[in-house]
C-alpha cells in the first residue's frame, strides 16, 4: 500500500530573509509532515532579518537557525505550488505548476513593530492555503 504524496509548496521572495521565511515557518508549524515546505530567494541575503526572527519568536516559532537559500530551477520544478512575494520576473515559470503572488509589505529594514502586521497577514494566508490544499492544521 503506497502513501499518497504530500503537496509541496515553495515560498519565494527576493532575499529569503523575511516574508518567505515567515510563510515557510508558519506552514511547517501548522502542517507538520502533511506538506513539504521550501523557501528561497532570487538574491538571498546573508542572514534572516533579526526583526523577523523576533516577531516569529513572539508567535512561538523559532527561525533563528534558518539560512536564506538561493532560488533554483529544481526547487520550482519539484514544487506543486509556488508562492511569490515580490520577486517579480526572477521566478522561473513552468507550465502545470500553480503560481500565487502574495502582495505583502517587505519587512527589510523595518523594526519588529512593522513586522508584526506582516507576520499576521502571512499567518492568515498560510491558513487559507492549508484549507485550499485540504490539510487540517495541527493544533
């Protein structure tokens, strides 16, 4: 008896230091092993934005050990859903993939007070994505 494949989601933003890291962390936290989660950036930063790390810590999710990753063609090809967050035309397009573009403020250069509403918006969108994928969030 084979196990059905879990859906895979790739979150992409320019630096992979803020929005895509928060989205990947929320999806991993809420879905566990029910979804394969990746994040990447078209021009990755050296480190995750410290204000983003702090805002996520407030939400009970530790992303301090995360490292920005470069966007690869392979990551896009192996994902069922590709969610872009301000990466423009840098994301490769492959027919048959589901693409979503989430218009979100960029937390780059912002303090934790400015990151909190972005975090809240991302959390709500991730919960909506779980519903669309038919995945029951973990409590």
